[in-house]
């Protein structure tokens, strides 16, 4: 378990069931959580808020998650962006990494896998519970 109290997380996810799963996981950490269902909404929320971590779906209904990541990287090179995708092709994983994602998780993934990724890329700002 991770203690993310005082941290802000943006979850970019258009699928309701996937979002509810992630919401349950993040509720255990004590973080603040905002959701974007589209790439445009993600970019708007990113411009108007401070986030410590972004969980980025790759397949979105409007702007591809890799393009959203590229846009975010123009103004923030350091924020951990952990991609999540249902596609498990090496091509999709490579595109996400080239766009600037810190790591790519293939759905379905476990809470432990997600927490491991967060710890690897934001380890200095979190504590285990």
C-alpha cells in the first residue's frame, strides 16, 4: 500500500469500469483524484491544475494518449506519466515510451503492479503504509 496523502493524481480513462477500478485503488492511498475521459479534457485539466502523477490511457475517443503525453511533455518533462493500455503490442508500447511516458502498464494490471510503477517513478515523494 502507498501513502499518497497530499498528492494529486490525474486519471485519463474513458472506460467507466476501468476508471472505477482505479478509483478504488487510489482511494486507498489518500490522494486527490481527478478524471479526464478524453484527451482534450486531460490537456485542459493539466493546464489548470497541478498533478504529481498522471495515469494515461493510450486509446482515447478523441486525441490519442501518446499525443496528449507529447503535449504535456512540452511544458513538464518530469511529471511521471504512467501509460495504461489494453493493447499489448510492442509497437504500441514503444510509441508510448517514445512519446514520453515513464512506463507502460498493460491492462488488466494489479494494484501491486500499479504501485510498483508509481514507486519507481515518484518514489521520493511517497511512503509505504
